C-alpha cells in the first residue's frame, strides 16, 4: 500500500509543503519502498526546516542514511533522537548496533 499512498501524499506535500505530518508519512512510505534518498529528503526537511526537535524524524533520517551506508551520519541522528527521548529503547538500540559494527 505504500506505493499507492505516495501519489496522494506527494500531491498533499505540494499543497502544504510546510506540514511536517505529511512529509513524515511520505518519508515512511518512501522508506517502505526502499526509496532511501527520497525518505532522506523528507526527514531531512523536517529536522532542518520544519521541526528540528522532532525525535522521530531524527531517528527515521538515521534509518534512511544507514540504509545508504552512511552509518556515521546516521549514528549522529540516532544520538540526537535518543537524547531528545531518553526513555526510548528503540533509539538507543540503534546507537549500540552502529557502535558495535563501527
């Protein structure tokens, strides 16, 4: 269903480019389709322009970067997400996994 969701979400993004919730949902759809660069673009827009303190967007950006082999950059976003939401085991587990593999 992710592929079908991208069409209306892309239209919604054009209508409301500053709406983080639309970009997040589109980023998730791109991620599920293994469109790593597209997912990166959506989550990067959230953390750099729309909502720099969005811990989930930092985590999701990290995931998209990790899928592209950019583990050091991904780790930075995992650490930011974890520091913003310290009780999240999901975020801290990503840091540990990257630290163990280098």
